C-alpha cells in the first residue's frame, strides 16, 4: 500500500479510534491479506507494519484530532500537556532587565524618600551600605525597611576605604564589621560586596563573597543635576546593565525615580543585582 492511500484510509478511521488502535487494525488488515501466503511473506508484511508505525509516529500530533490525542496520552498526562500548552500559549514576553544600585547609604535625609518612590513603582533595587552610616542614629530602621520591602543589601565596607591599600586582616575587618551590622538587623549577611572606588582587593576572589562593580556610571555624585543624570543613564543603558547611583543626594533620588518611569515605559524590568549575575 502506498503512503497516500494509507493516509487517506487513516484519516477516515481516526475519528473514532486512538492512534494505537488504528495502527493495530492496519497491521491486522495487512496480515489478513497475506494469511494464506508463505511465512516469509507474512514476516515481510509484519516488518512493513513496523515501518508504517515508525512512519506515522511524528505525524500523530498533526492529523489526529485533539480529543484522540489526549486519549492516547492517557489520563493525568493529558492535563500536564494542556498546562504546558497553556504556559507556552500565554507566553509572557521576556522583558529586558536592568538593576539600579545605590552606594554610600543609608542616608537619613534621602534614602527613605527613595524607598517611598520605589515602593510606589514596585521596583526592587540594591543598596551597597557603609557600616558607619548604618550606625548613625535612626538609620537602623532604614536598613530594616530596605530588607522588608524586598531590596537587596550589599556591603560597601565599614569606613568606605580603598580595599586594595589594606592588609588582608584590615580588609577582612572592613567587610566583617558591616556584615555583622546588617545581619543583626535583617538576620542575613550580605553576599555582594562593592569595593569603594571600584578598587578590588587582591584577595577578592578568595573571599566567600561576590565583588561587583557596575556597568553604567550615572555620575550623579559629580553632576548633581537631575536632568543631566537622567539623560546620561537613559542614553547609556542597555539590557542587563547595572546602574551606579548614590542615595545621599536629592538630585540622585529624583533622577532615579524619573529613570524608573522612563525605562519602565520602554519595557525594562528592574531587578536586584543578584538577578543579573545569576542570569
Ligand atoms: Zn562609595
């Protein structure tokens, strides 16, 4: 039997049977036609049946009606397939990710203003905090708020020092003192470290930490002009960028929120820095 007549025959039959039933019937039919033939010929026809089965396999999804397809897959599995199809069907477009990072806080005057704006926009950011600033009166609650509102807290040393100029012991102390302060407030020790001035210590790779820099420098600390900061960032930014800002200037806070509004409108999703590093 040629493949065209077989397919036509299959199309007529497949309305009431599962694919396995159809194939079985087809093999039986072929066998019946050669019942009285020699054993050799019968074996040849059985082999043909197997070939037909292998040939039909990739086509099952394309011409077997959906309800029969489900029947073939069996109870339970059909449900799984549907949900997968639903997932694939309802494809959520992948949005380009970007991370806002703020160094040198917490700042009693501006950080909460920034947190208010981020909360309103449902944006999570990353804060690389300085130990001495955490210890300033009233700033502990800012760290707690960052944590409770889903922001990521990173370590920016205790005294904001150049780690490359320190002995291993001094460097380790700078990191540990800030780790301890954050852990006492949130129960979690920062995993990310941003070395001040982007100056990496020689032993950075030996530490049980991840040292991160940035990919877009807003220049906010020197520009101190909201519109210029916004313009620089939105011009330079690309997917997966980590934007460096500082939550200790009013212009930086204003610029950061405007940057969020502009980039969200362009389809960007704001994530914490660890998300960029993981993906
Ligand atoms: Zn800094």
